[in-house]
C-alpha cells in the first residue's frame, strides 16, 4: 500500500484516537461515493465501538464520523458563535442535513469552573432570531442545543 493511499486512513484514525471531532481535509478525500445524508433521530442506545479497524454502532453497522467545530463557549461570548445572526435549531438541523454527525464544542476551563460554582450568564444572542432562547442562561442554551442534537441525530 502506498503512502498516498494510507494517509487518509491514518488521518482519520489519528482524529478518532485523539478524541477529536474532525474530518480529514479535502486533500485527503477519497473518490469513493459517499451515502446521501439523512436527518434521523439518534437511537436510544447509540454507543460506538470498534470492530477491527472499523467504527460500528451497537448493531454492528459501520459508522463514518463526519465532524465540525462550533466555537464560542471558549471565547468571551460564552455561548455559540453566530447566534446573533442565526437560529440555533436551523443551524443544528442544517449541520445534520449536510451529513455532520459529530460536533466538537470547545469550552474554556474558566467557564466550566463557573458552571461548577453555579455561575451562569445571560449571553448576548439575537432573540428576534432565537425567541426560544429568551431567558435562558448559557448553560441552559447548551442543554437546549444537546436536545436539538439528539433530535437531529448528531
């Protein structure tokens, strides 16, 4: 096997092994056809494990992890970036529609310690775009988003 053909598999294996929600960049993309993305709710028991060199679900079906990052909880915003312009449910649904099934959300240590101490903030989000977030603090918004992830199979 040539180095060029081993590189995509090594890149994906490194991402999974490190626990990162990342995908191999377009430079590593293969020409194999990919299945069309479907928006589905996550099953109740959705634990993943490995079977040889494959990631599989509880039923033994092979799973391809396709990830994205959504920052903001690691910055001064202390909430998802972009909620001043986009609706949280629409963004989450569109991630799933594009085939994303795992999202990495960096959260600052400072914010985690604040949450542990019961300190939360009402973040600056556009409530005309996100009326469902009215009155929710940043931790409640995160919990709301986790429910959306389950709804859309992320």
